[in-house]
C-alpha cells in the first residue's frame, strides 16, 4: 500500500525526527482521519529502535497502561510497585529507543473529584 505524503504526514515526520535528535516528550494532534496513525506506523516500520504502542479506550489508568506496555514489550505483568514497573519498562525500552504511544487521548482520565487525571502521562 502506498502512503500519500500529506502536509500533516510531513509535519508528523518532522516532529519525530526532532524528537529522535533531542529526546523529549512531544504530542502530535490533528483532526480525525488526517493520517496520524498511518504515519506513525510507517515511521515505526522504517526506523530502527522505535516502538509503537496503541493506547486503547478505557486503558488510561496508570496500571492498565503499564500492563499494556509490559505485554507489548514481553516482560511480564507489572509488579506491585509503580516505581519498579516504570524501571522495568524503561530498561525494556532502552536508551536510544523512541517509544510512541498512539491514541494518547485515552491516557487522560476523568476524575469526579479532581477533574481530569493526567498521572499516566508522568
């Protein structure tokens, strides 16, 4: 299948190249159907040391995301310690590897008392 190189796809690729050059957290946002997921998939397929994880609706709690990542990385179930789980995920990803989470909007959870809970982004 041929990918159409739209302006959005070019912008996404430019952002990903900047992130690889100077690692940091970055967010890519565009209207639905703009080609974000397809561009991320193609980039991951063509770029060594890149891991793509797709967040799933309802998976946004920190332990669910940790479990999904650990399953994706084939390192077992998350331990009872959040600190240990983070360390295990970081070691499995490794230095020099870019971790991309598609559908990141699912990481923000609504909390009745405090509004939006963003702890998963931590």
